[in-house]
């Protein structure tokens, strides 16, 4: 995601979906997250570089991804935005 800042809410949605539904194909994950495929893939590569997901045949959330998701959810709760 060179040159642009990633949207934290999209990162949250992708990680939350992976936590709730388990490993998914890139296509299914994009559909669940309401993202077009190209945009989803850009985010997934960003998340993989950050160590938050692992991409093989399917996308899986890592332990670091789960820890990051918990932190994001805590911030959202503190702001009264759910999570």
C-alpha cells in the first residue's frame, strides 16, 4: 500500500471476519468484507507484511493478528463505537 495510508476500519473488518469464520479464500474474504477483489488483495498483502495474516491457499489470521484485533476492539469500545 505504497503512498497511501490503510483504512483501519477495513483492517478491522478483515481481521474480524477471519477470526469469526476461520480461513477463507481471498475471494470469499473480499465478498464478506464488501471489498472489490483488487482492493482486498492490496490490504491482504499489507496485513501479511505486518505479520497479521498468513496467505497460502487460504487466508488465515495469525496470533499477532488476533492480538492486534483485540487492541483495535478495545479502542473501539473506549470510543463507544462497538468492537
